[in-house]
C-alpha cells in the first residue's frame, strides 16, 4: 500500500508529492515490539518538480504515528518524529518543471505513475514527466472540466478564454 499526499510548501503556491511506503510493514514491526525487518521497509519519498525539500517532515511522521495510535492503540516503536528514526525521507531527483505554474500538473503525473509502480516512485526516471507532457495534461484536464461544467458556467469560461 501507498499513501500519496499532495503537500503545499508553506508561504508559497508550490505543490509537491509526498509518498509514504511500507506503512503496513512498519505497523507490523511496531506491533511485534520492533522485531522483524518491517521497519526498514517503511520510507517517505518526496517528489518535487522544483528540487525543493519538505518543510517539516517530523510533522508528517508525528501525524502518521498519531493515526496509528488512534486506530491501533499505543505506539510501541521508536518515535517517528525523529529525522533519523524508522521512517526516513528520501528526495530522489525528479523531473523539473521549466516554469512557475506547472507544479500541480507534475504532482498529478507523479501520483499517477506512483500508483502504478511504487518501485519506480522510489527512483523516478529523469523523463517521468516532461514540460511537453505537462502542457498536454493541462489541455486534457481543461477539456474534461469543461465537459462536466453546467452549460451556463461553460459558456462563461469559453467566453473568457476567447473560444
């Protein structure tokens, strides 16, 4: 299982994708008091189309630990909020956008690819998303959204676009 979270960088309009992998392994290891190899399978992977970092990874770890406690009871493992704890943050080189506004399109593409292959998400190929693919995705999404809009709203949008 894979948890994919779009993350907005505080103080900016930039979006990144945070993948959390191996949580069932981590939870099983904690339930066994840390025994077994499950802890090493858990990791967070940040995919950022502008080469950024996750502002506060410990908050994500603390949230995940809290959710575990709500759903399963006391956390018996090592504190997840530690930077060098059992849930490392990896920041592989991800494809980079060439403008200041396509980050959301990259997040959608990253999530789509990660959902199909979590191993590829851990080490994304340099051509996972290209600027041309982001432009194409924007066009596809615009067409899809226009099809589902009520006719009066669609007219306003098309008028504003000059169509």
